[in-house]
């Protein structure tokens, strides 16, 4: 149940084979090489490049056999010439014709020994995600006289509990998960039988029936299979018939883990919640946070009214003017974030009175209003949208009155928001009418935001 698109040779029969009669061939019982010395000038036997062509599937699906995304081999019958882990590499297969090791030629893929025991070689791969699988891609690059002639793939939709139980039964699986496969090693017949019996405890379905593979020359290396019948799963069994090498394996599909992660992930820790100090509204809880609702006073700090990011102590990840945008932050890069203080304490200690980190380290940004808050400040919103792991421990907001210019060096600053604990990805609303602001009737032209000890804020909104 698949459509195969593959670059392959026109025929697997070499012209020299016609020289022998059927009786002669039967008597000699010799295999005829797919290539001869004369063939190397033929374009169809051009050596594979150390560059892989772009996959026809990558713009539509994710590669579930990507090691960088979390795919892992759990078991392999044989890792003698090259380990099964190589199948999952994200880099193109590499070949150095002069590279040899104790096992023989160095190959970048999964290559097993010439099999001398009953059975065939196979491995188990846990995919990066539980997914719906739509296509298979196999690259035999550089495996020319040693490629796998035939291959199949089975898939299993396995629960976490059943996977843990299976791994416990697989010989050396925990060691493999910790250290990877070991080149030059192989499972004994007893260990292979143990793995076979372990695999009978779960239900397998055919994903890719047995297919023939072409050798790893440049014109014939890539094999693409569109699956007419998609399958769901997170564990596959890749079978070589009987042995040999494949450079890379890619399974293309759509992850089904997103819904699981959303429902299984623990709620974000909120150090401060709505109370006497301020109102805290998580962005994940609403599409209409307070800053999106109508309010009786203008947002005097906004860029739309002429607000300016005057200066700051550090702008490693963003500039202070971004704090004054009317829009909600689109991502963590759309705000003001400082670098981590290199001399921050090795162990953080809380002040027993304030329950805030006992450290003088802080960063600051000075912002000028587009219009003067002549009658003081009515509301302040400090927004940490998207800052879930980089939000400040606490912030303080001060104001000053400097109507002449931006030279605020000699002005007197006064508190508007005392140093207050922050929560991630939330709007923190301080209202004058609820006595949550200090010096709320003082005229203000500039504010100074101080973050302790460092971190990022998405927006500062001051209304008046």
C-alpha cells in the first residue's frame, strides 16, 4: 500500500550474465556482480556525493527519525561496521575513501556484518514523536557493494508504560540509551532471541512491506515511498533482508504529541497571583487581557503618542523602545531583555522580610512618555508575555518630572510601583483606584523600569 518513487538502475541484470548458459550458471553457483570495472565510466554508477538532495516531503511533514528531535535506537542485532544510530543523523552521509578502522571501511550509516547465523538483521527505533506517518525516505549513499538488497518496516503505537516494560526486556537497551550503540559489537543469538520474545508483547502493523533497494550511487541512492494508508505509532522495527548497509532513514509525518503535551504539561508556576498588590492575568487564560480592553485613560507611554526608549543598562536581546508598542508582543524577541549577569550569586538567597532575592544586581531602562501625565498615573501594566523562563524575579517602576529635555541625570525619581515579584507570560495590572500605585498624583514625564536581577519584559504601559 505505497507508491514508490526511486532513482534506480534500469536493470539488475548485468550484460555479462548473458555469456553463461543456465546450466553453467547452475553449476558454478557464482553471483554476477552488478558492476564491473568497465561500468565506472557509466553515469548511472557515479559515486554518491557527501550532500543529500532536498527531500520532497520536508516542506509538508517533520522527520520522525531525527536524532536531534529525540529519535533513538533501542536495540540492534549487529553494529559491527557502523551503528544503527547513524541512520538517525540529520547530516548528509559522509564518505572518505581513505578512512579505515579496526572493523574495516569506515561507513556513515547502519552496516551489519555478512550474516553467518540464521535469521536476518533488524533494529528498533523509538521515533521523536508519536505521529501519523505519511512517507518513508531511504538513502543508501556510498553503500554500493554492501547495500541492503531488501528492507521492511513495521510500526507499533505503544504507550509509555508498555514502552518502559519493553525496554526492560531488551538486552543492553538502557546502556544503549545512555551511551549509544558501540561500533564493532553485535548481539549474540541468545540476546537476539530475547529481543524477539520481548517484541511479541506489543502489537505490530506493517508500515512499509518488503521493498528492494538500489545501491548507493548518486543516481540510485534515494528511495521515496508515499504511503497510501497512513499509520500511527511511535516505535518502528526496521528489518534488513538479510544484512548490509543503509545510510539514512527518514519517516515523514505529523506529530500527535502536541495535544498530549498540552494536556499533560504541568501548569506554569506563578510566583505572584491576583491579590492586594496587583491583578495578574495569564495570557494563556484569555485572548483579551486587560491591555486589550477599553480603558478611561490614554496609554501615555505608547510609541503612537510619541513615547521614546531613552536609555538602558543592557540591550543584549532587545531595545527599550519595544516596551512602548501598543500591540501585544509577538514573541520573546519583541520586548526588552538583558543578558544574565555574569557575576550573579552562585546560590540565590531570599531576604526573609521581603521574600525577594537578596541581591543588589539589577538592570534598568528609562522611557519617556509621548504625553505628560499632568495629573499623575492612573494605571500601570507590566507585561511579561512570552517570557516564561526569562522573566525578571521582580521589578520596580519609578517616575520623574523632566519636561525640558531627556537629561534625567539630576532629576529626583520617586516610586510608582514598589519592587514586586513577577510571574511568567502575564499582565500585571496596578490601579490607582485600588491604592496599588505610589505617588500616583505626581506629574510624570519619564519612568525608569528596574528588573531584578535581569531578564525580559514585553511591554510597559502607563495610563493617565
